[in-house]
C-alpha cells in the first residue's frame, strides 16, 4: 500500500515539475531576447570608443542613425554635440551643427570676430536641437563638407534649403572676407522667410561675404543683398546669416528690406541654423 502511494505521488509531482521547467525555459528565452534587443539598441545608439569628428562619420562608419547627443572629437578636445541623423528639411540626415544665430542679438553680426577666429562660443548650445541657444562649434573651422544646410525659424516654423558646395570648412569660405558667389536665386533665399519675404529687384549679390560697394549698406556673411537701382552700390535689403548694415544694423539674421522692395518694407529677425555634411 505504501509503495502504491509513493508511486502515485511521484506520478502527480512529475508533470508539475515538467510544467515548471517549461515555464522557466519560456521566461529564460524571453529574458535572452530582451537582452539581445538591449544589446542591439546599445550598439545602435552608443558613441564608439574613438569619437568621430562629424555626425556623418558616426552615421556612415559606425551605423549610428538615431538623432541625439554624441561625442565628437576635434583634435584632442571632445564635445557633446546633437547630431541630426534624419531628414528635417534638408534631405537625408547626418548633419553636424556649426552655428546657431539669434538675429535679435549682436553676437554674430557681420563684423563679429567670431566669423574669422577659431574659438568656440557657448558650447552648451551644441547639445540641443533647433532652439534659441546661440552657439559656434569647432565644426565651423574643422569639418570639411559637400553640403550646407541653412534654416531660419520664425515663431514655431523653420524653413530650410541646401547649398551643394565642397569646402575644407565654413571658416575657409568666410574668414578672409572674400566674396564667393552662389547661384541659388532670389526665390530660394526668400524661401527661408516664407510669404513675408521681401527684396529689392536689382543687384542680387548672393553667396559668402555678400557685400555691396558701400560697406555701410546691407551685407551678409551667408546670404543675398539687393538694391532698387541697377547696381551693387547702395544695397538696402538682404536675407541672410551674420548680417549688418543699413537699414537696421542690429538685425544679424533674417530679412531687412527698404526703398521699393518687391513685397513691402520688412524688418524680420529670425533664429538661424547652419549645418554641414
């Protein structure tokens, strides 16, 4: 009788043990899958042991495709920089921020030393996206590129376009003060402002260090200047980044237009963004 009870007990306990083992195996499989997913996520979003010098390098060489803060290395210095890896308005991602300019401030006025020197400004602003923190990063003088993304923010709306140009750095295009032309056209430059944009009809000198003969008139480190007369002497309107001159020398990023512009007099100060790839 005792033997029968033991056998019966073992027959009852064994299936329970088997079920418990199966449940444990399922939990272990799920835990292993979660661990595998976490490992993949870490590989995807972490900065490599040797920091890259641009967001494009992180994307192309290390497969990091998530827009967030990464560590970039310029010479022996490391900086935390927000990398824009997706398409926000300038086509494919991999964009490295170079400058953020507040048109209501004099920081990046046309005549500021920040355009010619190789010193960063407000590095904390590198960690954020398209906000109102001004910044200048080593990418301004260190990062070679084939494309420049320009954006202007009015209210909550940001408008962008892309300049296709090869250069060793933005510094190499701007710091010496020499004029370097682009051929984008008035409509493209006005697209940064939107339907409010206004320019005079003539001159339309555009590119890098766009300045008319009279240096007290409208000028732009990157942008377009225009005149109501068929010459480039007394320009009274502009759209651009790092601006200054007549008619409002305090507007350092945005649109100034006076004396018979095509969409009325304008005084629009914007937040400007300059990125490279």
